[in-house]
C-alpha cells in the first residue's frame, strides 16, 4: 500500500530504511511526547523496528497494527501507525523528524491514513491520544478533522509520572 501526498508518500517500512529512520527519529523532542520511542534511538532499535514490520507484513494473521514510513526521496523522515486495530476501530500514532516540522506534512499524512482506515480498512472510528502539553499534535488532529472527546486523567505513565491525555477521534 502506498499513499502519495505531494512529494511525500506513506509506504511500508523496508530493508535499507534503518539509517534514515535512526537519523530522523533520534531526538528528545520526539521522545518526550511519545510512549514507545526511545532516546537515544540506536541502529539496533532501527533494525528491530524494520524487522518487526517486515515480519508483520509477511504474517498470514490479521495484523493488530499497521506501520508506515513517511518517505521523502526514498528516505524515512517520519512514521505513522495504526495500532490496537480491532473489528471497528484503531488508534493512530505518528512522529516526524524535527527538521521537517511546521510544513503541514503530518496533517496531510494523517488525512491520507485516516481516509484509508475508514474507507479501505472499513473501520468506523480512528482515535488518537495526545499528551495535554502537546499543542502541535492536538492541532494536527483538529486540522485533519478529528473531534476532541475529552481529557483522560492520568492516562499513562511518562518518565515515571502519570500524565493526562486528550482524546481525539474521527468517525465514519
Ligand atoms: C506533532 C508532529 C507530528 C507535528 O508534525 P508537523 O508536520 O510539524 O505538523 P503540521 O505542520 O502538519 O501542523 C502543526 C501545527 O501545530 C502548530 N504548532 C506547532 N507548535 C505549536 C505550539 N507549541 N503551540 C500551538 N501550536 C503549535 C503549528 O503552527 C501547526 O498549526 P497551523 O498549521 O495551524 O499553524 C511533530 O511535531 C512531532 O513529531 N512531534 C513529536 C512526536 C509527537 O508529538 N507525536 C505525536 C504523539 S500524539
């Protein structure tokens, strides 16, 4: 599956992505608002991630998650994923390399992937949870047509402290 938007595209991870992935994801400003991205992000982390996704794509079972690279000229500059996929809904997550922030890239990518999830995958709800301090991410979701549904108090642990999340969703 490939979804193009301007000079960027969303496509599955592939062998060879490890270097650009590690270069672009390895940043405190990305780690601080996400739950599953370590910092430092090592070449071994990148290899594991690519291997994990190659295995997922080859698996005959219905996947619980689908992950895509944001590709610019063959390099990985970001990532979007649908996880906790069940019969009708999925959770959305994303990150972008700091050099590319503020150009509308993730908003466009979120619109593409949400459209794909609601139309092609037949889901009726895609939701995202954003740390309450993460203004840029909340804005991305608003611009992509997600509705704010409420504050989840002490929803997750970050750096051993409970943090509130803001819940956004788009439905069909
Ligand atoms: C959140 C993130 C993906 C946004 O990517 P992006 O491509 O720069 O986003 P866009 O350019 O599409 O939109 C960003 C919007 O947030 C706004 N914004 C950025 N920083 C902001 C701030 N501190 N306060 C308020 N708004 C802010 C921008 O002005 C823009 O809105 P506008 O178009 O109305 O001006 C990127 O910052 C990132 O990777 N952050 C770290 C990881 C992360 O937070 N992931 C999401 C976890 S829920």
